[in-house]
């Protein structure tokens, strides 16, 4: 009896970082345009070029500033929960302490659950900062010294420790045991990295999502190993560093292309300080019997320092 495809390829839409920044900017502009502030002369502020103050279109909840304001009153889904496959991808970002990932994971999942009005998700895929799949490594018969020691090269040349990833994985396993996440998945793990990672997990990943931007064929060693370990291979078009600090500063800063939330040395109004992106989560809800994406969106969290 023939089996299904070894690799499931996703349609190559625009890269996630472009999609994210476009969505953020679009939501900000839409929220600003929806604000009606009466000027001192009695005219509507929407007829003027200057944007309304950010306090008019954002919301402050428990010291967290939502940009723009979020309304969780209505569900993001039209039908009952069993009608959907809900996939979430969580991007851990560079220069964020790894010990915070457990709290960040729960915070990200809680936001998605509140947005969709559901008690659980079907699949969570996590992306570790800097880790990039390299098809050339799959062609080598022997593991490198880094892999043999339980460490693997990252996209920016730094060393990423498998044990640190496993500490993060423990937090995901806990959410799985609580029934909040049905399946867990990884992103950008090649054969050697999987071989080091899998034996040390309690809840094994059922999905490995890889970016094959530099090659058109998934390497055979990875296909064979994934089949042996019953791991589904998916392809994607995401960027690991999905929200660089400079991009976020531009989105929230002053100027024509900014939201006017952050102040600068020439502008007193606004929040003072620098923004440090903490994590980004992408969620997709697909109607099972039709394969149609009904809801897709992002949450991004940053810290003002």
C-alpha cells in the first residue's frame, strides 16, 4: 500500500517578515484613520495630515500597551472549534534571555486562544533564533565536531546549544500535557540536530519545518530519517529574525512612515526609550473540510527600555 508524500510543500507566498510588517503598518494606519478627534476650531482631525495621539487608538492593559487597541470580545472564528485546524508558529528572537521563553510561550499561546475564543490549538511550531537549515550539511556522511558535542552552528555564526533548546522544549511539553497544544513541531532542524534532540525529549516533535530556499530538493538523508522517526516534513518561507529592532523602531517611531508612538530628540511627545522585540507568533485557522484559511494573523511583543 502506498504512503503519502514524504514532504508537504506550502505555497510560497510573500516572506513572513514582509507580511508581518505590512500587516502591522496596515493595522496602525487603519486604527489611526478610524479615530475622530475634534480640533480646537471644531473641525474633524481626520481631515488633517497630522496623526491623532497614540493614546486615542491604542489601549493600556496591566501596564501592557496594545498597538493598536485589541478587542477580544468577538471570536475570530465563525464556526465551532472542531471545524478547524489551528497552527501556531512562535519565533523566539535574538538577544532575549532564554530563561524567559517559558513565560513568553504561554503568553503567546494565551493571546491566540483569546483572539480565536478556543481552549486549545492543534500544532505549535517553534523557531529558535539564528538556526537555519543547511542542505549541504545533509550530504556529509559524518557529523561535524560541533554536532558531535551536542551543539550546532547557527545562521549568524554563533553556537546554539542543544541543551538550551531542550530547556525551552520542557515548557512546550508542559502545555502539551495540559491539553492546550495537541502536537509540537520544530523549525530548521536537520538530521544531525534531530538525532541529538529527539532522545532527550519526553514529547517528541511530530513536525519539522524547513526552509529550502537554497535548494529545490529536500535532502534524502533528512527524508529517510524523518520517515523513520515518524516526523512530518513541511516547507516554509519564513525568516528566522522576523522582526529586527530597526524595523520595529521605524514602524513605531516618528516621521511619515512611523506610528508616532516613540519620541526622538526633536520630538517630545511620545514614549522615550528603545524598543527590543521579544517574540512574534503567527497563527492560522484552516477550515478542515474545505482547506480554506479563515483567520490568519500575528502578535508581536516588544519591551521598552
